C-alpha cells in the first residue's frame, strides 16, 4: 500500500484493508484478530472487524494527524498530486520493523 493510499483511507477500515497496510494476508489477519494479536487494536461488531485510521497509523509509526498535504496534498478541486512518486511504506522505512501486540476490542452489548 502506498503512502498516498494510506492517506486516503477513511476514518474506519475493514480488517482486510488494515491487513494490506501491514502486508498481511486476509486469512492471517483474521487469525491474528481472533487471537487478539493483530498489530493494532481491532474493533469487533458482531462478525465484523474494523480498525480505526489513527490506530493503524500509530502501529505503522505514522502521525495519526497526517493528511494528503504531507505528500503535496490536493487543492479544493480534489485533483490528485502529480508530483507524488507513489512511495510505499517500505520505501519510507515504515515497514513491519517493530511488531505491536494488542488484543481485539469489542463494544459492550446493549442490555
């Protein structure tokens, strides 16, 4: 996943998208999430897993407040940045060098 793709992520992503950011396959991602060992906190809603962008960014060693302005941004016309070179996280030294172990989190059920 490129830095630009990361910066374009919504506030909450599914587990597959988060796994892609870490370079983890979907089966391994679900296995890690179920065991509470996914590299960042995971929210569980019934059978669905979700990851917040701030948690994902922190686990990748990025500032959660980063936005597209970091890589040139885009103007009010939402035009893409022509100068961005498409560097991946590995190119920028933000690969999986320090694993983060957390447990899956779930919301309390309404009673």
